C-alpha cells in the first residue's frame, strides 16, 4: 500500500509521527533536551567568581608577596628568598589544585 492509497486517518497519523520525529530531532540539535551534567567546580553566579577557599588562598599568597617584598627591601634578598620560595610553592600548588 503506498501513501496515497492509505486512508486519510492513517496519513494524518503518519504525518503527525513524522512531524514529532522532526521536532524531536530539531530539539536535540538545538540542545533543548540535552542537559549538561552538573559540574562541582562551577561557581555560583556572583559578583566574585571565586569560592571562599580560592579567595582565602589568594589573600594568603598576596600577604606572602607583600611580606617578601618588605623583607627584600628592608633586609635584603637572602632572608626574603625564604618567603619567595614559600610563595612559589604556593603558586605551583594553586595551579595544580585549582
């Protein structure tokens, strides 16, 4: 039986099924029915895109930088190199962790 020989109700059913398949395909291609998996590392939409842990980590590294700079200016690079070494290790650890 070809499509022209089918009764009208069957043609309507076939057309509705085709439209539904096309609509489903468009939704999938448009990404409507695809939901990304939740990422635990994504930060909430706030004014600061950092978590509290990241913010505190940056504050500690900033303090180390300031202390190292003051020690370098006041006492020389010999003593400040200890603080700068700790700062470098902290920067590398932050790069690996965050």
